C-alpha cells in the first residue's frame, strides 16, 4: 500500500515542498526588519566571541567523530579522523542538497572505508539520534524548571519525548532481548534485512564502548551550546546560559525535518521565534539568526569541501551510490572484532 502511494507522488514533490517552506519562512523573517540597524549591530559585534563560537562549532564535529568511533568499536577499528571526514562530507551534503541526505551518505562512506556492512553503519547513526534525543529532552525539562516556557512548547516537548521513549524502549529490547525482537519480525526478505539490523544493534549495544559513546554524547550536545551562547555575548544580549539552551534545542528540533539545503529560512525563523520568547526584538534576532547560520555553515562548507575532495568522488556520484546502497545493503552480519 505504502509503495503504491509513494509511486503516485512525483519525485520533485518533497524537494519542492522543502524549498517552499524555506522560502515562506525567509520572507517572514525579513519582513519588517530594520536593515540599517541590523548592519550597525554587525559592525559593533564582539569578534572575540564570534571566534570562540566558530572554534566550538568545529570542536563539536571532532567530538562527534570520536563518539562515532567509540560506538562502532565492537565491529570495526575506525580511526577517529575517518569518522570526522565522513561526518563533514555528510554535513556538506546537507548544505548543498535538498532533503538532508547526509546521514545516508556518511554511513555509506564509513561502510566503504571500513568494509563493514552498510546496515552496521546506518544503525549506528540511528543509535546516535536516539541517544541525542534522550539527552536533548532531558536538558529541555531541566531548563524548563529554571525558566518559564510557553505551555504549548512543553506539550510539544512531551509529545516528542513519548516518540523518543518508544524508540529507546525498542532499542532496549533489541540490545537486551534480541530473541524477542526476532520473534516479531516476519520471515520475508524485508524481515531478513530487519534481522541483520537487530543483530547489528545488539552487537553495538552490548559493548562497553556503547556506554562510553553515550556519555560522550552529553559532551557533544553541551559543546553545541557554546556557539549559541557565544554569539549572544557577541551581540551583547545578556540572556544567560538557560535561554541559550532553549535556542539550541529549538534549532535541533526545528531543523530535524528534511528541507531545503542549509536549512535556509527555517533555521532563521526558528531562532527569531526562540529569541522572541526572551524579549529580543525582531531586527536584532534576525541579525543574530543570520550570524549563527553563518558561523555554523561556512566553516563546515570549507571543511566539508576538503573532506569530499579527499574521497576522490564528486558529490552527485557519491549521493547516487549512497542511495543505491540503501536498497542493496548486504544482509550478512559481521563478526565482532576482538
């Protein structure tokens, strides 16, 4: 049924929808903005804090590569620099291609370099996202105990938490009760692929490095607060660390859905709406939003371009191979390495 519905949807529909949403968001962000004052704000920035924000953003992906290497340690001896390279290629892909294909591309690259099944690589990315979601919602509710947030925001956070909890429980069943997980999988070709995924998740989850990776994930998330807080200081917005955490969490949630390349429009709208919660006027918030986008985007474009060049592949070719690999991922699980 789902395949029938999918076949009726034109291939251009979802990219066009993403561009449409981004364009509407960008028009709203720029409406009623005092561009003269925004330019004046840029001229009076504290550039030392901007530098700190850029350095922290780069450090985020170094830590991300380290934790991915830890997560995959039970099945592959993965050099941290290779993980960082794959992450930057994936991020670069998200910035220049629609619908955020970076997760699939970075997983494909890592599978290719380490000669592990693609299912192992992509399942490790799934685990990362579940752990990130757990830490993100935990920090959100801790933050909500210190500052007043709109009721609708709390309701949305609770709904997201339920989804994350279901995913976490499902992961827990696979990690500690894999036979129960196998029992509910049908004996079909799709089921055979799912069984391999269950084996991969079980192997990764039942390792000491899994817990080390989960611990590094909180550091990975907290480091991401530094660019947000640093740019608040650069704009001389004395809001404190808790509002910075709120802005970060709303950025993470607001940009999770596949959309236009670089999240242009949507990320600015999310930031402007976030800062409005703390009384920041739209012109200042818009300037801050574009500066934040620039600090996050331009360094990873440079690093991502270099990382991609080192693969010896063109992005279009890499994207095509990754998409093709999703449908032909090997169904043979690897043996754990000692």
